[in-house]
C-alpha cells in the first residue's frame, strides 16, 4: 500500500471506532476535519452538526478560517453547508462565478479569507441528515471525483460512528449529548484563550498545541482543555511547544 | 447563530411585566411551556451549591432546592458538577439508591420525576434549572428541546443579573447578551489570565465593559483576541492599547 492508502485505512478505522469508553465527540469531529485536509485536496475543513433543536452548530474545524466561514454561513443563512444539510446531498459548484450566483455574501467572505472554492458533503445515514462536512480550497475549482468519493465515504463512516455512539447511550444521553458537546466546545475555546494568552500565541497555534499534546499522550481533548482551565497543565504543554516544529497554518 | 427559541423566551419575559423578578418570570414561563408540576432555579459556583435559590414556582419547589443544598446531594448538585442534564423520570424506581436522603424527601413531597439542567458557559458554572413533576415518565424529545432552550434562557438571565447588579430590567440588553461566538469564550480565557481571575469573573468583566462602553460583546472579544485591547488589574475594565502580537 502507498502511505496515503495506509493513512486512509487508518482513518476509516479511527472514524468507525466510537464504541470506546472514553469517546469524545469533539475530538472525533476534529479528527474528521484534520484528516479531510490531510487526505483530500482541501486546505481547510469544518463540520456543522444539527443540535436537538434542529439548529446547525459549528462543531469542529481544521483552522480558524474554516470556523469563521462556517459561522458566517450560519449568520448570513447561505452557503454550501446549509444547502447540503437542508437537501441531504453533496453541494459543489464548478467555479467562483457559479458560487457567487448561489451564495453572494458567503463567496465574498470566502475570498476575503483567501479561499476560492468551497463544497459540502452531507453527514447522513439513511433518511437522517445530522450535519455536513465543509471543504475549502485555496485554488478555484471543485475536488476531483475520486477525492469527493473518499470525502463522502469518510463523512458517512463518521456519521455511522456518531449514530452508533448515540444509539448505545442511555436515552438521556441521546437527547442531550450535543448540548453537552456544546459545553465542551465552549470550554475548549476558553482553554484556547487562556493558553494563547499565557504562551503569547495566536489562537489556532494554541489549539494546535493542545491537540498535539492530547494526541501524543492519548488524552481526550476535552480533558486537556479542562486541565488547562484548572491551571494544572499549562507548563507541560508549553515545554512541549519548544520542542515542536514551527506550525504552518494551512490557510 | 441565535437560537430562535431562546430569543423568543427572553423576549416573552421582557414583555411579562416588571412587577415580578426576572428569574421568577422565567420559571413561571417554563412551567407553563412544559408538562411539569414545578420549576426551581438555583445559583451554583465552581465550589458547588451556592445556597441561593434564584426562584421557584411554588413553595415545594423552593424547599426541594434548599434541601439539595442542605444535604449536598440531588439532581441539581449532580447536574452542575458533571455538566450533564440529570433526567430521573421515575423516582420511585430509581430515586432512592441514587440520592439516599434527597430521594426519600422528594418522594415524601409527592414528586415522581425530576429533570435538572446545568446552566453553564463552558467551564463556568452558573446555576441549575430543576423541573419537578408529580407523575413519572420521560420528557419527550420536543419537551427536552424546550427545556434546554429554557436552560439557555436561564443562563442568560443569571449572567444579565450579575452584570446589572441584580437589577432585572429585561429588554434588548438581555437578549443581546446571548452571543456565544467562539471569540467571546476565547477572550474570556485571555482576560482570566490577564487579570489573574476565574473564568466567571473574566466573563463578568467583559460583559460589564461591553455594557459600560455600549459596545457588543463580540466587538470587544474580537479586540481582545486580536490583542488590540488588554484588561488591566488596577481598575475595573481599564484597557490600554497594545500593538498586535
């Protein structure tokens, strides 16, 4: 197998592996976003999921830019992710002209952040669409067919994983899980802010640091965030920072 | 994205008249929107129960809130600590083992189901919204969604009252305060470090500063995150300009 094929195989195993004791929704979604950028011809990725009230929420992104774009989609109520969630189907446009026609406000923001292409793949199982995976490119044009298929397969496996996780939980977890995931999400942002301030880092590098740390020690991202907030982890994370290679933001 | 239902609930409170305190109005609105018998809201702190009952729809609900503080156990203590909603649809079947003392008391009071929703802003524990019912049974998904919306509204009410010194005049300031953009939370974390205070205090500082300068939370948060604004320890909300990182 080529290294990309090996990486793909690992990714599918990771995305299917949700029946573990310390499963963490946010961490899982960040994995999906990060692997999408790594394995597909995309420069940034973001994931929105529907909460219990049917409203879409930005749950994870590979870079701050992707998060900003998704938030902008929600505010302006237009964009590929929304169309994708509403239709349950992949949403792609051939070029910027077609994008501008469909989503004038969103496309303007997209370009302002340096991107020239955006597409969305549904996170859907049978008739239920629970969210969408957004893929952003610096270069104009859509993903090639092979990448689209792989991206859709990743989104699908991730959806099955999430549904499985939701299905095995007790009924109260089922109904409130996303709410709790939102609390973790907010906590993650608070921890990012604390770390960014203490280490004098931009926000996305602070996040990268937390992620790398969690990854390398097999820890949950939410737990790492909680420990940063409690003030028991900061120094250790920073020490690791000095050893890591300089981060190059994707976008 | 604003959660439409939360905005509706808060707008409803604003129009419900000013004679009754805001938390009491919220509990009453929650009681009429959901198939429950009583509603109570209590303040929590990082250390645990504060002992302060914000509001209750009736005397029994108030007593049950206070009892949880006295015993140090019960759904509200558990929900606040874990950050998870605690849904106990059949107290006869499960109540006693889960909370030996509170379980017995709540059954004596005639309550058969209890649903507790943590009011939290990430790691910041604000309070708990407790719903009590005289009959057993699960909340439907629709009811759960409604209860979660009321919990969000209650969180907004508590924060609003904190930065308005307990004054509870509702209106635009209340509804404008439910901004939950990522930058607001990131800025909260940064200000906590800048001032050497808890996240709860940092959020309060940001909110009072927004209120005092008539700016939105997201505008101030963006300034903090982009290092255009800095909170100083000497005076409340004092800022000094600094160059970008």
